[in-house]
C-alpha cells in the first residue's frame, strides 16, 4: 500500500473529518477524499461512514488504524530525528491559561527557546486553545479538561490546589467557620440546587475570575455541598488581578495555592476554611495524536512533565 494513502487515512481517522484532516495535511478536501476512496478500493471495504458532521470509522477502518498508525508514527519519528539536530529552526506553538502559563509553564520551557527551538505563545480560553490545536494552529496546549476525541491526546501534568482566601480583616470579622473537615459527603442534603452560603460568609463580597464563578462553585460544591446563592461584586478575567483585589480587602476569592502562596506566607491573605481534602483542578498537556514523534515537541513535553514534579 502507498504510505501517502495510509498517512491520509490515519489523519482522517484521528480527526473524524475529511475537512480537518485536509487542513492538518496541507491538502485540499477533494484530494483527501480521493485518496481515501483509492485506499478503500485497495482494501476492498469501506473505511468510514459519512455522518451529518464528519465521518466515523467502520470496523475495518478501526482495525486498519490500529495496525498501521503506530508504524507510521515510528517512521515519522525516525524521519524527524534525522532532520532535527537540536540546532534550532523549529517553532513550538503553545497555548494555555495566562496565569499558569506565565508562572509555571514558561519558566520551565524558557531554557529550550533559542537553543533548540523558537517559542510562540497564545493565552486564552481553554476551548479556543483546544480548537486551535485540533485545526493545527497550536502544537501543545495546557488545558483543564481531558478531550474526548481520537485526534487529541492528553497527559496529566499538575494538580492545582484551590484555596478560599480573603484579607485578614475579613477573617477577623467572620471568626471561625463551622468545621467542614468531616462533612458527610454521602448525605445528599435537602435536594439539588445551590447550597446557602455558610452563615459567617454571608456578608463577605465575592471577587470572581468569570461571571459564572466556576472556581468558586466547584469549591463550594466540594466543601459545602453545593454552589452559593450569590453573585460576584467584582469580576476580572485575570487571577493575578483577583489576588490584588483580595489583598486590598475587596472580598473573598477561590485561587490556586501556587498563585497566592507568597501572599499567604506574608499574611496579606489568609485561608477562610481548611477542608480535610482540598479541591483540586488538574492541568493536562494536550497534543495531536502522533505529534510526539516530533523531537522538539517531545522535548518540551518531557521537560514540562519533569518540571511539574517540583511545582
């Protein structure tokens, strides 16, 4: 079989779309369609079923992909290794959330930039970053969700601890909160819906990262048993700015511990509750399937996994 046909087949199988596979391969959609039809004639079976949006592999298609994809990835790794002499010339396109990328990811990758590769970084929403990875605009994405598609492969990178913090004067005003360290999480309570704000926290304004208070709602659900019946007094889409507001006494916020560690150590902010098991958010390294055969991308991937062990 023609290796070019098999390469196109694997791209379509992973992308679930002739159009997206064409974008990733740098071909026209008619060319991709023609190559798949040619391969189907050689195999003697249909390899894909056409759907209203995209395609799905047939049983024969899945079997063929399982047989050939690892070998094609290995050939690509050999070919790219011959071209890559670690003398630079490759550009890694990275995307991720602003704060985590700035404070954790870039310091870890900076030593690679210039010596073995160039680095271009996009900061923004996770959904946009994953869409950019899928269509070839990015090579590596730092995400907070595990994609459920053959095209994208995710590796757990780091578990981020969440902390509910406020300025000391708020902690002094509200006093000690009821002990939540032994809350019975198996008790469903009175029913679904938002949980009331624990009494002492009722008068504390909320500083949020986004209008829907994703971080706060997640923390509340895990610690208190449901989302709070309240809205934010300040919303700013930058966690460093949220921390600045909290430092100044504007209210309480849920923040990653790594982001507010210095402020906690100095006493500028304090935790308002100390759950036995703190809520966590997992970050993932996400790449397109097969692209870790590219040496410069594999180096960046491995370096981040190694650096995360000490974060």
